[in-house]
């Protein structure tokens, strides 16, 4: 520039550039920091105590539900030629008789059919305690005892005894029966299974005695295992017992005995540390309480291994289906009472649970807890919680939430990956509780403080600054004195024509009411188009576009804003109070260029404004509207920045007040500028330099058809 604008700050007097405070310093200086860190630490400690002390078993329940989810999304490994389940379902009861089945008919025939099909091992998941009370011999003995007719007992010995029939059948192959630990049970097996050495750990399932099959059945069976499936934690069955205690004896679980029989192992061999047991060639890990965790397959896959008992008895199932396979006999009919809640569903047949346990033993797919979980998981929870709390304190809410989400997804991914790769279970949910509690508590405290501070700032500054500036101030209240910066803006300057005369003659209350409504409308339009109301001086509104935040296409936005202000003020002048006041038309100037923007003042008086040539030019272009009779005048730089020449018409080259060089001035085409009028205007305008007389005639001809256009009238008068 050839001449320095009076509003342009001199370098020697410019205040030193203030560097923004580092984020860490701003956070510590925030009044909410101390209460946020105190609340966050308290929540972190409470979350850690919840994980460690497990109040009411809640932490265990959460962990087990999370393990159930992991096991459901990672399918278990299964070997071919797996277990076959012969299901005594409702159709079987309808076809072969109600529950319980007679041992000499249904069960004996079923075992015989499976033996004929060369089943490797047959497991009966039914407690066959006592005599079959519907068999003739036991019925007569019971009658003789109740009537005192002891001579009938001798007759009973000659009648059919279905227990003996079933015992003869099971003695012909490897059949495993079941017993149940029971506090009132008085039965005992003559030969408990060999366990070398005897387990020393406390067993999760134990009772004062057992309820076992009758001696004649036990003598024919290859083994007897504990059928008990009780929840170790929570209400769902998630484990199968390896060993249980009944009275003074220790028995193997039913699935273990079936698996041992299939392995042709003579005994269970325990490791010296008691953490695993060898069964033939297989090694079974033992969790605390001497049980194995179940990794259940989806119930939809169980259909492939399940056949109806009625179909087996009716010879509808080919024999090769059972040849060389482990076969379990059990009941899914509700009448049998063998339904338990598991992760697979609330009513899972026990025979399917036993089949899943055996499948896990066969494939080695047995989930195990990570070593020393009571140490590792609290340490992981501490690390996750402290990182999340630090993120909440040092970062903004969005960044802190992102960090928390990454921590959560990372931990869940690590837990899932560890389980999928090694079948080792680490709690995927519990260690996240301190992190979630700490981060959210700190964020809530800081949000509450920010909300309170935001309300105070909005009440103080919301009427004078755009929402963008207010949001910027509430995001960093310690930076109220915004640093100066050089940036390109489009400046808008509006003024009311004849305001001085109007104000001198107006009634004060009417004038103030009209001005309030006028400024409300104009300022709302500026803000709606992405601009900032810089200031209101008298009747003038100063607006800035592209400050303090970037506005894409700010020159076009400013032009659209000016056009809408022109329409609004034209309608405003038709109001009753405006007509009485003689409200003048609004003139608007626009220009684009680099300016210095920033705050001047202290906390008590904030004036965010701009200084530069574009601001001065906009004010002088506004005054040119009086000369041309137009509503909006734009400088050449604004016209170039808009980049839409078809929207603008040239008004000529003028020397702005205080300048020496000419500058091109433009105005948007009015709404009634038809294509013909635009073409005629441009033809006349382009001839002014080379043929003024011809241009005059063309403008006069255009004025005859467009007399209301002020620019045409101006050139007719100027060229006359």
C-alpha cells in the first residue's frame, strides 16, 4: 500500500504476541481440575474395591457373564466321530411309555440295541437308584413287607426282576452309570475309582453321602460317575466336576468316567501339584475345586449328534451311527427333571452338558483361568484406570472418550484374542470398571464446571459475539484475551440512510424499540451466514467473515448475507413504527483482504475486532451507495474472491476517500434484472470509455424500460 491506514497498528507499538498456554498448564489452571481429580480417584478406588472384594458376588457374576460371551463368539474345537446322544424326548415317552421308563423294557432294550451297534462306551445319564418299583419282584416284596406276609418274599424271588435284566445287559459291554452326592445319601460303592494320589484340594462338590445305583447294577457297570452339575458361581452351570466327595470317598465326575472308559485308562493320575490329571494319553487341567470349565457349542449344533430313543428302539437309526462312538443316554423331556440353566439356555438337558464336557476332554478344548488372576487382573485394572483418568484430566471430553473407547476395545480385544489363541480366560469386563468409573466421574465434574462457566460467559458475551466465539471462549476461558493474528476476511459494513435526521425528530421509546428489532434482524442474518458481529456503532453494523474461525467461501457468504439484509431491511421499512419514524434504507459495503484480528481490552471489557484496509474499504464502499443509488457495493478484491462474475455488475472505477488509485466497484444484480436488461446494461457500460455518447444513448434507452434501477439512472445523469 502506498499509504498506511490510520487504523493499521504500527509495528513498534504492537503488543508482544502472546503465545497460548500449553494444554497441560491450562488444565491445571482450570478451577475444575482439583475436584475432578479427587472425584476421579475416589471413583477409581471404588471400582478397584468392587473388583477385588466382589460385594454380593456382583463382580463374579459380571465376569462369568463376560466369559459366557467370549465362549459364545469363539467356537469350540471338536474332533470327528464325536459323542452321540440318545435322547428320551417327549415323542419317545409318547411312543414307549411315560416317565420313568421301566428298566427291563425301554432301558434294557436301548442298551442292547447300542451294544449290538458296537458302541464304544455307553453312558447312562439317569440316576438308577433302588429297585425298579414297577418290576413284579420288587412290587411283591414291597407288598409282603407292608402286609407282614413274609412267605410272599420267597415267591418274589421267582418273579422277573428288571434290575437284574438291565444288569445282565450292561455287563456285556462298557457301560457307565451315575450317582449323586447327597447329604442324606447312605449308599457307598464297594470300589471307588482309583485316583493316584488322592486329591488334596478342597472339592467344590461334596456331601455327607451318595445316592447310587443298586449293587446289582454297579456290579455290571464298568464305572460309576457323579452326575451332579451344580453352579460353581452364579446360577448357571458352567463347570463339570472332575472329582466330588461323597462321605469319606472321592468319586470321578460322570463325564470323566465315560472319558476314562473310552481311553481304556485304569486310573486317574494326578500331578504332584494337583493342577492337572492324566487320563490315558490325555491331560486334564484342574481348576480350583477340581472341575473343568465347559466350552459349550451352539445348541443348534447339538441336533447333529442327537437321535430320538424311540427311533433307536424302532431300528430307524443305522447301526454305523453308533459304531466305535461314545453314546450317552439321557432325557430332554421335562417330565424327567433333567434340565439346568447354562450359558446355552435356561433349560439345557443334562445329557447335552455331559456330552459337551466329554467333547472338551476329547479335543483338549478346556478353558482355563489365567495364572494368578487375583494379582494380574487388579494390576491391569489399575493401569487401565489411571490411564483413563489421566486422559479425562489432561485431554478434552472428546479425546478422553476416544482414549477410553480405545482402552476398552483394546482390553476386550486382548481378552478375546488370548482366549481364542490359548483358551486362557482373563476377565474382559471387571478391569474396565475402574477405568470407566474414574474417567466418567472426572468428566462429569469437569462438564458440570464447564457448563456452569459456559452459562456465565454466554450471559456476559452471548449478546455481542457470535456463537462460534462464545464456544471458543467456553472451551478455554483462561484465553479470553484472544491473541492477534493476520488472516484474510471479508468485512461487511452497513449504515442507515438519514439516521441522524430521523433520530433528532423521533420519540425516544419508539426509536429504541425500532432499532432493537432492526439490529436483532440484521445481526441474526450475519450470524446465520457464518459471520461475526464485530460491533454496533450508532446505526452501523460491522460484520466479519472468516474470523476468528475459518469459513469456506467467506466472500460468497458475505454477499449472500448482504443480499438478505437488503431484503430484510426493505420489508422492515414497511412496519408501522418504521414508517412513522421515516426509517431510511440500509446501505452495505463489502471488501476482502488481509487484516489483523484479535482482542483489545481486559476481562471486564472484551472487544474482538479487526484492523486493516479491507475494513476501511468496506466502510467507504458503503458510502458509495449514496452516489450510485444502490444498496450494496463491493470492492474488486471481494468480487474476485466471490468468483461468480455472473452475480455482479460493474458500477465503474472510483477513487475511495483517502486513496489515490482507482478501484473497480461492483454491485449484485437486482432481482428484476432480466437477461435482456443485463445484456443491455453491459453493452452500454462497455462503451463508456470508447464511445461515451453511444453509451449515454444506450443507458437512456435502458432507462425507458427500467426506470426504477438506480445504477442506470446514475449513468444517464452522469453521461448527460
